[in-house]
């Protein structure tokens, strides 16, 4: 009846030097070494069951690998684990956490964490993050909250969390909501309980995921959209990160409309927080124009999470109506 810890590499485990002469750190620490470096972990009150999984930078992680971890974690919980911790790199953590959150069907907490300073640096934050994550995973008040990101003694809902800084140890933030809790003097304090949605009905297989490409296109000033030429031949879906409340240059609107006739195209904001609108602006390329042309309203979903959702939907065979309904629910 312990906490299951799955280690996936990232800065938190990067204490070795690469052999390629670059002198940079690479993932080297095993889960046992990671946990040995955490003062206070033995006072957790429950044992840790450590499983070394993929020692890779998080830029190398794939959807099937993350789904495999969710399935292994599910089995661990079915066998009696009270909660799950995953350590991984921070670069893709906002995406993997949301993918986990969509799939996680247990009440037991699924907590993701990592580090910004590797173990060879002064003030390495990995041990504190791992300890806080384990405390949350073992904590009854954290039950029923889905996937959580615990970092810098803050608890964030996977649905809202973003990596907001390239180097700061306070990089994880939830701009739309703030943290839903804190770890204070080792005590887990949950302050808000976001509603849980129905867990995902089916798991897509790796082959299906590989065959499902979803592009993310960030719109920029004076954008001619040439990069979008032929996209529907190579991709099954598209997420557009538009200006502000979901705007694009006027000449891009028909290009996106034509794509939306062939593949699902979701509209999100490139700003980093807030929602795209539905019916406020009326110019060519406005949110109302794009919706009229068939783009799906991404709501409050940021572009990266919208892409996770759309790929999962397409890989599980969802049709247009299911996709629109899922975006209405999650966005
Ligand atoms: N590049 C690292 C990774 O995501 C960064 C980190 O772990 O913080 O694997």
C-alpha cells in the first residue's frame, strides 16, 4: 500500500556527463539514487515502489510511452498503491500531464514532477520536488483530483498548468486559476477541487497514434500561411494558435476555412492565458469569421493541450461531432 514512483529521466536525474565531448549533463540517476538523495522521504509513512522506466530528456517522450506509464500506474493502483509519482523532464510536462489527466480513471492521485536545476548544481530543486510530490501522492485530500503537477511546493491541476519560464524553479504556474493547493511544512493543503470529467473511454494503440498527425500552427504578423499548403495531405488535424482572442490575418481565413472542410481545425490563443472568443469581433479573420468557416472553438485550452486532445480524439476514431463535443467539454 505504498506510492509507486516511475522515473522518466529529465533534469531531475541528470548527473552524468555525455560521452560526446559536449560536457553537458545527461540522465544517469536511477530511481533508487534519486530517492536516496531526498532527506525526509523515509518519514513519508508509506513505502515507495520505484520503477526505472525511460531515462530520456522529456523532449524524447512519445504519446505511446506516456500511455504505457498510465497503464502501468493503473495496474499498480489496482494492486493497492495509494498514489503515483512520475519524475520527468519539465519541457513537455504540461503536455504529458494533460494526456495523463484525460486517461486517468482512478481516484488515487497521479502526480508529475521534475527539476529545473540538475543534481550537480547548488540549490538543486529535484529532492524537494520529489518529496512534495510523494507527500501529495500519499495524501487522502488529493484523491479525486486527477493528474497533478507538484513543483516548488505548489499543487497544480494538469488541466491548467503551464511551463512559464525557461530556467526559474518557479516555472510552473496556472495562469487561469492559480495553484489548487500547497505543501506547507510538509502538510498537503488542497484549496480548490476542479470538477473531474469522465475518463477517456478507449486507449489508442501505438500504430494508430503514429498514423495520427496533428499540426500546431502559430500565427504571426503579416503571415502569408504558405507553410499550410498541402497540410491536409500529411496531417489529420490542425491546431491554430491565433492572435489574442483567436484572430488571424484576413487572407489566412479562407486558407483555414478550406482546411477545416477536410480536417478538424481547432482555434486557440497564442497569448498564454485566457480564452478565445466566439462572437465578439466580425472582421475577416476574426473568431466569428473563423467559426463560421468551420474552425472548432478551443475555449480556454492552450495550443499545446488542444493538440494533445485533438490527437487523442483522432487516434481513438472520434468523428466531427465527437470532436466538437469534446472541445466544448474540455475547452
Ligand atoms: N530539457 C529537460 C527535459 O525536459 C529540462 C528539464 O528536465 O527540466 O528533459
